[in-house]
């Protein structure tokens, strides 16, 4: 008979999600309820004792069940913050990660060090468009973003329009460098490619293994199939002195550095966290 207040629902939902194996039960419960109520999480804390209406409870319940089934929170809410952007995400497109924000940091630092005013950037495997749109926003870059997935490019197109970057970010469908003209050159080629080894599938969290697109995760027996293609082809499309920046999986950095050192066209290979 006690009313379902904001706090009571959060506490109950947090325990429920934790029992289902969700590692961040309370945080996710707060995000879901804030989404249903159309407020931010801080506002929840200011309204802990407010009773929820039947309509609000009915809106929350199916979202909680989806999260309990280990569907990614970002797919349920439909968005994910990434640096200065609020990106649309949905099933069929990889959820942008904080590690990729660090990859953008590396590129921005290099651009600043080279004193390039309007850099040209190629983002291979753009997904939601996170990297290309961030560099266009923060470095005034002109970017080309490619992906093999039509679904991903549609999401990237919506994110591009929301960020008002239609004139500076071009989107093309194709594998690796297929969509490019032979004579185009870039200051930067950057990629967060698929790099999970197929043998590691069972070790992935259910949110990743069961929900995110396999084509954006797996890259052969050792996880390096796509990276090998990037290493083999990128130098042709980089201007002299340009930068190739790749995100790689845990334990792969030394092998990828060796691939670059053995290939023609690369110097000053370095590994960063």
C-alpha cells in the first residue's frame, strides 16, 4: 500500500538489476527513470519523495525489463554522450566507448602539435560518427567517414545533422578504403576498428556479445584481420608526415606496432594508453 516514490523505485530496481547480473544496477535504474520522467539524474535526487503516477510506472516497467535482459542501456535510452556530442545510438550500431574519446584526444594533440588549421580526416568504420563528428567539432576538421554498414551510416547521418556538420563531414559506404578516389590524401586517418578475436567471444559481457553488431566487434581468429587491412592500405592515402591512429584491443598493441614497423610508409610508431 506504500506509494512508489522516486527513491523507493530506484532502490527496488537497483536490487532487481543486480540480481540479474547488471554490474551498475543503481546507476542504470537512475538513468532509466530519469529518461522516463524527462529529467536529469540530479533532479531525481531533488524529488526522492515524490510519488510516481501510474503512467510513469507503466512507462518505466518495460524499460527495466529490457535492461534486466542485459540489453545495453544506451539502446534503451537511445543516446550516448561522447565528448561534446550527444549521439543517437540504436541496435545495429556499436555503442561509443570512453576509450575512443581518448583516441580522439591523441589525434587532437597531434593536430595541435602540427599547427594544422583545417585538418583533413578519414574515419574508417565510423559507426555512429563519433570520431569524425568530434574532430569536425573540436578541430574544425573536414572529414570523410566510411562504414560497411548501411544501418550505421544512417545513424551517423542523423548525428551529423543534429550536430550541424553536414557541410564538413561526408559519409560513404564501403570496406576500408574502397569508397575513396585514388588521388585523395588526408592529414589524419583514424579508426576504431573491429578487433575482438573470435576465440574471446564467450568472455564478453552479454550486453556486448548478445546485442552489439558482430561486424563491429570481431575480426578473425586473432582479432587483427581489419587492422591488417588498415595497415596495408592507409599509407597510400596519407599525406607525407600524416598520422595513422588506431584503437586496438588489450594485448594487441605490440603486435600492431610490429605490423606498422614492418610495413612500408610508416615511421615513429608509438603506443599510448
